[in-house]
C-alpha cells in the first residue's frame, strides 16, 4: 500500500515534509544527479543579501566530534544576481522554492523582500540571525522588539508567504516566536546554528578570524527539539523544525515535538515540516513551561500539534 507524504504548507501542496535547508544544498541543481528533487517538499536557497557578500576570511569550516562549525559569512552573489541567474534554474527542479533573505539593516531586508516578491519564488524565508549593523552588530534575532520591527517592515513590503527563521540566541524563544507572528509571519522555522568557539592549540588563538562560528549537527538536536517545543506552544502557525536531523528517527522526534517540516544539510542540519500521518489534533492549551496544561512533570504529554515540515 502506497502512502502519500504530501503536506499543505501555507496553501501550497508540497510533495513531502522534507525541505533542503538554506546553506546546505546550494541552489538544488548541484544534487540533481544524486536524488529525485521532485520528491522533496522544497529547496531553500543559500542565504541571500541585497548586495553581494564575499564572506569571511580565514578558516570557514571545522568538524567537531558531533557536528560542524561554519564561518562562511553569508557569501552570496546578491539578490539581483540570484533572480537573474539562479532562480530560473531552481524553478525547473520540480519542487517548491524558498528564498532565504538576510540583511544588515531593516532597509536591506525591505528592498530584498520587495525584489523577491516580484518573482516566482514560492516562499520567502527571513533570516533574522543577521547582525544589525546600525545597532552595533546585535542580531535582530536576539531581542523580540528588534525582530518584530524587521518582520513588520518586510511584511508590508511583500505579499509572498513569509517564513521567519529564528535564532537559538533569542533571549526567550517563545516570546520571539509570538512577536514575529504578531508582526505578520505566516510560519516559523527554527533553529539556526548555535554560536560556538574553537581554539587552535598550536597557534594559541581562535580557529576562526571572527572568533565565533555557527555549530550544527547531532550535538545541537536536543536543544533544537526543546526550542521547537517551546515555539510551537507559543504560536498557532506552521513551524518548520531543524537542527541536527540526520535520520528518519530524528525527523519523527521533531514532528512529535510539534515541528511540522524538516530539512537537511551540512553537519546534519535539516529542516522538517510535519507529516500529516503524525500530526496530532490536540488543543494548544499550554502550561508556562511549554507542556500541555494538566500534564505532570515526567508524564508523557503525547504528540504535539504544529510541525508541518522539517529541514
């Protein structure tokens, strides 16, 4: 008996719950000879910025015992180049196209979103983990008020379905999720990589020129699961779960935690959007700690509702 894995995400039918996460899958065509891309729920572009970025100097990757640290620095050709050169090929892949957008100022986000809104991309994924250059480099994704401002401004600049990608560095992930939805996010994805550090013992200095880098892979999965659980308890929109997904069992954990979709990428960083077979139609009445109201500590609260896909 064949089972359909199709899911409906913000009005678009996806072939399945697995989405290739940003920064882990190029623009999709690089993997066309390896797997049938039409079986994926979607492909998310590399992180884009309004102007081209050359990325960080020095070491960019370091493998850890249970993950991968990266300091790529959002190297990309810019939104205009993406629209002219990369997007036409992505549209032939036979799957949904997510455009991941970052920025160093609210104006960068607004202008980039407006350009993407005039194209055939299916979804815009807003990366608010980027440093706010006008605020001393503090990421928009740390404080809920800053995130709410940029999401609201982007929402006003575009009509495409808007997915906001949350940073694990947020002061309060539930508050952050709620602020983004209040500002106009149609869906959320989380988590991005975790800030980490590595020391080169021979040179007696940090491995990366930027001192810190983003950690992904199996090491972050338990923390990512906790954050997905908390975010799903705070909002009532679709949630894409990602962070350390390497196996089907990992994906099921995210779906049961409340994350609907999933994606995969470097260091096992994948994004999940929940399978309809595993969605639980339970009420969203939660305790303050994110669990269903009435559930006692240590008791099984059952499946969560909310995750549609995974990365």
